[in-house]
C-alpha cells in the first residue's frame, strides 16, 4: 500500500502544505509534482488524491502541493510557491526518499498552466532550482497574449481574478503569464493533452505551444481527444494517466 504523509515547505507566502505519497519499499523514487486545478481561485491538494494513488502504484512518489489562490493572491504568487517547492525538494528530497533530479510535473486545467509556468518560466526571487525533466499539461491555457483572438468563455473571469485586472490594463503582464512566452531552446520535454471540444480552454491553446516548442527544438507531444470536453470521460482520463506515466518514465523516471 502507498504511504501517506503531510509536510510543509516555506514559500514567499509563508508555510504551505503538501501531501507526500510514496510506494512500498525504501526508494529512492522519482517524483511527480501534482498540481490541482480550480481556475486559480479554488481547490486544494486533496483534489489530486486519486492521482497520487495511481502514481504510487506505478513506482512514483508524488507531492500534491498547496499554492496561494486568487483573488487574495495574484499572479505570480502560485508560481512562486511551486518553484519554492522545487527548492524544497533540492534541500530535503533525500530525507523524503526522492530520487535526485528525477522530477516530473502533472497538472489539469489551471494546474496545467501552472505545471508549464513552474517548469518553463525564469526562476522567481532570483534563486535557481532543479528543473523538472518532464512536464505534463492537461488542458491548461498556454497563450494569454491576446484573449480576443480565441474564445476563453468561463475561464476569462477566472483569469482576470488571477491576474488582478483585465488584459487591456496590463498586456505585458498577461504575456509574461503565458507559458508560450517562455519557450526557448534547451527545455525539458512537454506533453500536452487536450479535448477537442473543450468548452473552457480551446484546443488551439495546446496546438500553439506544441508548435512553438517544436520550433525551438524542444521535445513536445500533443494528444487530442475527439468529442472530449474540459472534464474528461473515464475512458479518456484512463488514457491520459497511462500516457502521462509513460512520458514521465521515459524522460524523468
């Protein structure tokens, strides 16, 4: 059976909790950082409990990490928190049973956006950290540079709460919060998975960053699911899990 513990780490916003789940055995284990969704304004680490069990069954330790939520805490607070957790792994991974440097991220919806941003964006607060070797984005927004050229629907109100205002008030800030703005040579491999009928985040968002990553020479995979929405069917989610695990095993296991 998987072993469950709750620990804390220090972030710019203070002490935050994470659920640490490991397989049976002594390790060390590769680590997947699980990032919950909720439109940047809701949710918590317990939302990833089923995913943690799945990864533990397949030989991975997982960390389901809390991050500060909007509108009380605006961009880039959540990204600061996740990068602070990577630094915590650098300092305390050995005592947790983590395999040094063997890190992947997995996030859905807002968690997908944060999975990309935590991995791709420059180190905030000036302190570098061990970057994930594999990044998995499930239907997260990737390009906020021009909200008018695609439909965001429900997600636009979430974005404005996350960003603390509208795009027209701070277009440079919205561009900075776009994972696509941070694509460059030398990044770790990225897997994007997206429903073709996603009613909240259009599938074009995944296509854009996939093309940008490939153009920069970065290993990128894009899997599209016909007739799937923002909330996936059980059949599709089972496939997403399997593909994410295989990708992580290949690049970070």
